C-alpha cells in the first residue's frame, strides 16, 4: 500500500484534540509545534496520538470530515485516544 494522504489526531497537555489532514505528516507536526497553523497556534506543544494513511485523497478528506462530526468525534475518542 502506497499512502500519500494522512488523517491524524493530535492533543496538547490540556487534552485539546485536533483532527487534521496532510500529505506530509512529519512536516505538519513541525508546523503545529512552531505555531504555524491557525487553530493550534499558541495551544501547544502538540503530540501525535493517532494517524491513518490513505491512497486516495477523496477518501482521506471524507474520513477527516467524519472525525470532525459529532458522531465521528465520539468514535475517535472511544477508539483512538
């Protein structure tokens, strides 16, 4: 499997959870921790707690959208955190 797209969950010491999508997970984590990302700016440090790789961008974006929904957020907290 050749994954190009990633959906991920990160959390900070206050247990704030952020769900995101990227094509470069390592670089994206650096951006979050250097305050270069809007929502997470000033709320770090951030720790990667879960991620999944996808071959198709549309599938990754659909799963990210689901995890950001009410039922998806509950699912993520129960299964991944």
